[in-house]
C-alpha cells in the first residue's frame, strides 16, 4: 500500500512541477528525464544479457529522422516524434538480423562502430542532412513553450517506465532472464532466443529514437557532432549502473542522483566534471555491482515488519 | 596466441595487390597510407597484446596514449626536452601508471565477465580524459620541431621523411615483442598464460605477475607512439579516443593474438583510408573504412564460426 502511495505522490509532484518551478528547474528535469528514458532502454536490452553500446546511434537516427521530416516535408512536429521512433525501430529491425548473432564484446563493439558509421554517413550525405553543420528548424516544438515540452518529455519517460515494468512483469521476462542466465538452456527449453532478442532490440531502439526525436525537437537542431555524441551512451549507462541494473527502479533512481549531482558540478566545475562519472562507474563496478537501489531496498525490507513482495532480481 | 605467418598469407596477398593498384593510381596515397597504417598498427599492437593475454578489451587504451602525449608535451614545455628523447622517461612513467591502474581496477575484473571489464576500462578512460581536460583544458596544443617537416624527393615524387619513423617503430616493436615472447623466460611464461591461464598456474607460473607485467608493458609501448607522433600531431583531451576502436578493428581483423597480422591489416586499412582521402569529393567517407571493415570482419567471423 505504501508503495502505491509513494508512486502516486511522485506522479503528482512530476505533473504539477510546472506550477511552481521556473524554466531552469524544468530544463534540468527535462535532461534528467531524457537520460532516464535512455538508461531504462539500455537496461532493458541488458536484461537479455546483451551489452549494447548503440544507444547514441539510435538516439541520433531518431533525432535526424524527426528533424529532417519537419524541415523538408513540413510534417507536424508531434507526428514526427513517432516517425523518429519508427525509423530507429526499422533500422534496428534490419540490422538486428545481422548483429544479434554476435555476443559479448563483439556485440558491444559492433553497436559502437555502428554509431560511428551512422554519424559518418549522415555527415556525408549533406544534400539531405546539411552535412557537418547540421540542420536547424525555424522553431522548436510547441513554439518552445517550456511547460508543454516538459510534459512531452515526462510522458515519454513515463511511457518508457511503463514499458520497462511490463517487460519485467509479463511472461516475456521469463524468456529474457533465462536468455541472460544461460542461453543454451533457454534454447533447449524451447525459447526462440533470436525472436526475443530482436523484439527487445527493436523496442529499445525505437524508444531511443523517440527520445532522440523529442530531444532534437526541443532544441530544433541536429548536427552530427552533438546528436551522435557519446554522452548519450555514457551518461545513461552510468545512471543505470549507479541505480542498479536489471530493474526499473535502478535507472530511475540513478538518473535522479547523477542528474542532480552533475547539474551541481557543472556550476562549480566548468571543466571536466565528467571525471566524477568515470569515478562513479569504477567504484560501482568494483564495490557495488548491484547499484544503490537493491542493497537499500533489502535493508529496508529487513527492518520493516511488512515483508513486501519478493520479486527482487537475483 | 599464434605467432605463425601462415594465417597472414591471405592478408599479405590482398595487401600486395592493393598496394600495386593504389601505387599506380596515386603514389602519394600509397606513401601516406603506408605511414598512416604503420602508425595504426603500432598503436594496435599493445591493445592486441592485452586482449590476447588477459582477455580484456582495454577501452582506456587511447586515453593512455593521450596521457603519454601530454606528459611529453609537459617535458617539452618545462625542460625543453625533445619529443623523441622524452620517449624514455615517458615509457617509464606510463609503465608505472599502467601498473598502478591495473592493480587498482583491471586486476579485479580479469576473471569476471565482459560487462565488468568493458565498464571498468570505460570508467578509467573517462577519468583519464577528464583529468587531462582539467589540468590542460580542452585547448589544442602542439610541439614544433624542425625535423618533423623534412621531406625528400625520389624521381620527381616528393614525400615527408619524418613519417617513415612510424614504419620503423612499428616493425621494431613487432620484432621486439616477438623476440620477447619467444626467447625470454618471462615471454614464454606470458605466452603460456595467454594460451591457458589455469595450466600456466599449475606449472608454477605467477599468473598475477604476468598479467601486471603485460598490462604495464602494453601501456609503456604507447610512450613510443606518443613520442614519435607528437611532432606531427596537435593534441587535445580526446585525441587518443578514436584509436581505441581502430586498434580493436585491427586486432579483430588479424585474429586474436596474431601480432604479425596486425601490421599487415593496419597497412591495408591505412592505404584504404588514404586512398579514399585522395579521391576528390569523397574524402569525408574515409572515416567509414575502419568501422565498416570492423563490422564486416566481426560478422563474417560469426558466420564462419557458426558453420
């Protein structure tokens, strides 16, 4: 019961934020929500045991698809968000047949190389994409109204959270977990490993495309350097790690912690505040392989009389 | 780890044909590619060594190179030391730095899964890059030396002589590594650990020590790269970053542990990249060579493995 009360409380805070927060606070939360959604989508792929480094690539593809379709064909910006998601999903579907054969470091490195390939291609077909200088839209989505933009990103983040919960509660999570734990066993118990991997890969890439489209529409601008920036891989990854991987709550908590810390560090340390991210990644991998969420939850569960549900990830 | 030349015959054949074609088309592209390719191979060798022996893909490889650059830059600006002379102190410095970082971080994940290994070296790369960024800011810097811009002419074809040092160093490092692995006791132990760490432990090899040594050695080699490259390169905190993935591309193309193959693969891709660079209107596509080849090789290997 307490759990639902907390969720409702958080939702109320999230939805009423524009009433009492100024534009700066909202932009901070926009960034946090964007990275939260990316972190969750990365984690959803990781739950199948595949470490993807392609988050920034599909983010960039969605951003480009959405901006170009508005700039060249005059599409409605809101509609273009879905085009961005669909485009990333489609590319992921086509590439999935090839790259999902790979495992371990080879999958990770190939997805990272794909990110570079996307950015090189986009930089070189300059007739369509504007080349290295990128493409600019005349106006941001909703004419740059910060409240509406905040709600748009909030809804995308909530949608991702919902999807992640569905993934970890419905029948599909048995298949996903068993693929991660032991692929051979999963295969021999009748799970079509490739089908599930492809499904998760396409869905998570589409989310990354959607987030990319929303992010690009918010600033009305894409260029190869900043849109395919590896920050859209590193920061979500660090957030998911800090919060705790293989769960929905982990990346959410991680995004809030790191997002607020980095905003503060940016103010006091203009150069190299990312060093903190590096240190956090190292410390978490070495000492807190489960992130901060699971140990804290276990402690709370032990101290409280109410047992709570025991669907903790092992 | 395989040291035989047999595996590399195909690569050598392709390379020879390719070199002749490019050489006839544009000798500048061939020369430039040869120099550039040796440099890539020189950087990839230590990465392949760590990958082959420890089984760890060191994502901080390029950042260690960056640190080497800045160390030499510092020696140059503070004490006026020549970049080529400062290779010696830089090797010592990088060996110690590599050893410390190995001891603090990588050591603890050598026997764990890929996820931890990739993430931790990734964290190290972020820390190194950002520390450089904090100390020296993101402003580009360079060191000017007269000799780096010397050039010579043979039969009407003019080329820079300084870059030939890349070819020399790549061959020297490769031969040195091979001699070390074959002739010395420690090298043979290293070779054994690379083939089978458990077996090596049983016959009394100190595997922990070999790992530490190999990691230090690999990072130290980057000191040579940094010293030879600096006179011709402007440095900034992210300068080493692209070399990590390129080095992995070469290691994957040559096959795990095939050190000779890396030199040939490096020259092949170097010439490919430089040939595209010399094509009018298409020079922007040259960046795709490495990543494209990397993806194709990895996927081709996966199909071959499945059969």
